[in-house]
């Protein structure tokens, strides 16, 4: 019996400290939620973390969230699942959208997940600095914790999990790489899947 290999993309960060206390020698996956707008409300970028691709310069990246898990089946109309931490202001924005059952919550976001290779870090899964658009799926498990997380207190934050369906109104891309020189562009969203 031949089993078809799964083409699902799944990236997990070993520990939140891999992001918040980044060290090049650790060589672990790192995830940054660069920006997020839910409805018309933009989540503030309260996290300031080291850039894995430029750590010696001590350059900081401003993020509204930290991504600890990402999953996508690489199909244009497929669910994109993101889990991690959202800054304190994002808690109310996301929870307000989840509480509004009358209307689908529109979402725009940019993110980068970095992977390590012997040549250094590279973007393994990302939006290529472009905002992707969609809505929070009513079929997925969506949550933002009421209580602030206690394991990282430098920036008040809440754990979150969101399942996102791409827009059916515009063509969009997600970028996947399996090494610094093995890069692929894949279509994302319902329009691309039509």
C-alpha cells in the first residue's frame, strides 16, 4: 500500500523564550506576527524582539504578536491556523470580533516564521511583507485567553488561536521555503481556489 505524503505545512516554536530571548546558537524556529487588523481595529505592535536574520546588529522587530504554531494545508482555500501570543490591546479586539456572531470578522495580517539553516536564519513561511486578507473562520477553533499569560511579563499578553480563511475578493500569496535557496510561492484564499 502506498501512502501519499502530506503536503501540510506545520511549524511549531519549541519555547516562547526562543522568540522573546532569541539566541542565534539555539537554532530554533521563531515566529513574528508583524501586523494584524481585525475589522477596522489595528492591533498595536507592543513586542520588540530581535530579528533572527540580523541578530548581530541588535536590530529589533516590532510585532503585535508572537507566533508559536502555524499550520496550513497549502491549498488555496485552506485554513491557516495561527497560535501564539497577542499583546494586551489585541485581546479585546480579537475577543470582540469572536463575540460578534452576527458578522464574519474580517482580518488582515503580516507574519514571518523563521527557520534555521547552516547558512543562518531564513523566512520559512511568510507573507513577503504583504498584508493578506481574509476572515476568521467560524469552523475553526478560535480563542483568546481571558487571563493574561504569566510566563512572560515584559509585555502584557494573552494566548490566542485563530483559524483564518483567505479572501474571496483578491489574489494573494503565501511564501514557503525549505532552505535559503528553496523558495516557493503558493496561492492563498478562496478566489485562488475557485
